[in-house]
C-alpha cells in the first residue's frame, strides 16, 4: 500500500466510524426526546433534544454515509443481554444518555483526524447531555418518590444487605440507610453497597443525616432531622437534582418544611417506639393535620407494623415508613409484601 493510499484507507475507516456514531447519537437523542415529549410532557426538554438531534444531523456529511459498509460490519449482529432487557424506565433513560455521550466522545476523538470543528462541537454537546441527564434524573426521582408508598428505614443488622434485598425483591422502592453507631469508613462502604443494590432493583436510596455520605455514595438524596444541617445547605452540597426529606413532629415543623421546599416529610412518631427512645408520640392528631397541610408526599413513621398499619392508613396516611416491621421481621420479604398490599 503506498503511503497516500494508506492515508485514504484510514480516512475511509474514520468516516465509517463517524457515520455509525452520528447515527447512534441521533437515535439516542430521539429516544430521550420521546420521553420528554410524551412521558414528561415537557416542551422545553423536548425542544432541547430536538435541537441537539438536528444539530447532529447537520454534521452528517455525505462522505461519511458513502463510507458505510454494513455488510462487512462485524458489529451489526452483536447485542448485549442488557440491551434486550431494561429493568425500568430510568434504566432506559440512563442507557440512552450513556449511548449519546459515548457516541459524542467517539465523534470528538475521530473527528480530530477529520474536522477539528466537528470535534469541538461534539465535545460541547457532550456537556449539554450531562445537564440533560441530571434534569431527567431529578424529574424521574420525584416521580419515583411519588409512587413509593412504603419506605424502609434501616437499622444495624448483621445481614443488612440480605434483609434489604429481601424487601426489594417484594417490590419496595424506597430505602433509607440509618446507622448512628458505625465508624464513617464502614458507613461509607455500606452506603455504597446499598446504593448499588437499590439501583439494581430500581429503588430510590437515601442516607439518614449525612449529606457528605449521601454525596460520596451517589445516593438519590438525604433525610434530614430537625438537628441536622439546614435544607439549603444540603441542596447546595447535593445540587438541585437530589431528594431532600425532612422529619416533622409538629405543625410548626411542617410549616417550616413546606417553606423550605422539602421533597417529602416524615410525620411522627405516630406511636412511641423503642427505635427512637425518649421521643414522644405525635399521634393521630398530628397525622390528620399533616394530611391537610403537607404540600409534599408525607410518610407516617414510628411504631408502625402490619398489626396497626390499617389504622394508620384509616387515620389519613397513604405512605408509611418503618424500621422494625421489616428489619426485625422473621420474613422481611413477606412483611414488605404485606405492608405494600395494605397501601
Ligand atoms: C422518613 C423518616 N422520618 C423521620 C425520620 C427521623 O429523622 P430524625 O428526626 O433526624 O431522627 P434520626 O432518624 O436521625 O434518629 C427518619 N429518619 N426518616
Ligand atoms: C427514625 C424514626 N423517626 C421517628 S420514629 C422513628 C423510628 C421508627 O422505627 P420503628 O418503625 O421501628 O418504630
Ligand atoms: Mg436525623
């Protein structure tokens, strides 16, 4: 091969790579656009996707298409098992954000050999996709939160991951890691393992009290009590896309949580509970008040189990948070299923 024809050979291969990845980016954007338009009914996000998709289309030069050689492409018949089965909507959105980001990265690198300008634009667009991804995630987190009726708050347990997995396998979609005793290094390790587990089951994962641990393990958010850091500080640290929940025991605390814009509130303790010794019960009166006044989803918590959950629901709760009812149940999966059914 002469040195000139070898350069042509490389260029044709690069055109082929650009052709495939321009198509891949456009397809991924179309999938995201459809959800923004028909799922979220968000004209702004849908318009963003459309503009990005059209821009990618405008980069697609005829010479890239002409280099296409589908019959000899060994990749056309390869597909990963994960591509055939996505666990939930969020997995579809995440997979397609990743697909667009990867395609843009390829365009950015190979574009340097062909057109520097194309490479620069692909890089700029990749950052726009990161922003879009976090916008989609935050919308998605809040809608998943609204769907989650049962909230497991964990307690220290020798088989913590096993118990949580049993509850997740029964359909639980919201978990809070609460451990006041462990050293930070162990807590962080456990939080990371729980975050991964919850993600696998399509469940939201929050960390109790600790914004730093929530950030470090990539949790979906944090639960703050009245003595924890102020909500605006948590939002500043975690960014606008994570969930921040707040405990409330009285109308005054609820009014503050409303004003602060908490994404959800804990309402309780409904009954006195050994999990929070010394904390007086707020009772059904406060539950009824929260039902009228809460501006966000609220979870009744404190002393709730399968024996009294129906009464708590009758008193106005449509969401429950529990510790012992699942963590100390002889069969955590069955207890979760029973509670879920009551909701
Ligand atoms: C859902 C939910 N509600 C209330 C609490 C209690 O939080 P807090 O008052 O900060 O007490 P601790 O849990 O930190 O002991 C909660 N954790 N979750
Ligand atoms: C953390 C917390 N906050 C108010 S009550 C409570 C503990 C609830 O535990 P249990 O469900 O075991 O009564
Ligand atoms: Mg707390």
